[in-house]
C-alpha cells in the first residue's frame, strides 16, 4: 500500500504524489552524511597544508567549514536543485512545498535548521517518530517549513503500452473517447497500465478474463462503447494510451505554469513525495 497525497490545482486538475517513507528517507540521509564527511575530510586535508604556515588560522577555518557543511549542505542543495540533495537524487526523492510547488530558500533553511531537533536524542529518534505519526510522513523540519518529501515516479510513456507495429490508435482522433478518458481515475489508470505492461507474462486464459472485466467496467462507467472490431484487450490498450497522453499534456502545461509563478497568486492547495533524515 502506498501513501498518496492528492492536490487539486485552481484549474481542478488533480495531481498525486507518493509520500516517501522512513526507509528511503533514511537511505538518502546516509548517502548525504557520506557526502558531507567526504567534504569535511577534503577540507581538513587542504587546511592541514595551510596549517604548516598559519596554524591558528587553519584551525579556525576548519571549524567554520564543518559548521557550514553540516548546516549549509542541505539548505543550498535543496534550494538550488529543486528540493534534492545528492542522496535524495540517487534514491529518487524530492522535497516540495505542501502545495506541490518547488521550495524556496527560507523553506529549505527552516527544514534543515530544525533538523537539530529531529536528531534528538540520537539517531533521528524525534524525527523518525514524527514521520511515523504524521499522516503525511513529515518530520518536525517539514512541519516547520511547510514541506513534504515525495518519491519521483516515472510513469510509462504511451509508447510502452503498444508495440510500434500496433501503435495506430483511432481513439486518439475521437473527441468522445478523449473527453471520457479525462474522467478516468488514478486507480483505474494504474490498473490499465499495470495489466497492459504485464500482459505477456500472464496465462492466456487469465489475460483474456482480466482484460474483459476491465474493459466492461470502463465501458459502463465512462459510457464508451467498444467497437465490434476491437478486442477487449485492444480496447483497454488504446484507452490507456489516450489516458497517459492526456496526463503528459497536463503535466507539461502545469510545469510551464509553475515556471511563471502561476501558483503564487492562489490560496488553493496546489500540488505538494523516511523517518530518519531527508
């Protein structure tokens, strides 16, 4: 079971984000710790050479560097890399505002400064407990900064549903079908994509029954009649391609709006994906 966060834009477009849980956030934090320790080591080696001439000055700079790396690493990276540190990027996590927009400098600063409290008394006990108890898996730093940590999901493209030889899709040119496809819910879309991608690994009888049941459900709920020349499987595959194509266009349009600050003027809750760190 995945913990999902749904956010509706002012244009009534619903976005889903999968919240990151304790294991993945802890792994990202371990990677970030390794990066910070490596940076401190490199600075220490460099300043040790300076210390041969200016011992006191080198020692002062060393402690300043430790402070800057420890508290500035997460802030600068999350601010400049759209909510990602090295660890988060490798694990596939991202920090967003609770409205789903990229975080700003102050949000990155607050959530990283409050990390000092989350780490008490040791091993991220307070932060981990907060993640487990909070409905949106937020540590205290997230609560203070108004942020959430989500997983980056890379959904299959429409071309992954059908082979190149089967790619011609009459549904793409049918306004009735494309309008109906806009009413497809996230669970229905996930079922269509999952079944489409796994169909070659299913026993033939099971494959036909599953596609038939899903086809009949979609026809009844969406009010779309399956053409007689299309099998139940081809009907679902074509409809899945349309649904994924519509979602891609919505995302591209929203990204453009975000770049131009479309969310800034709205008080509506726009899109805002584990216990230890992050």
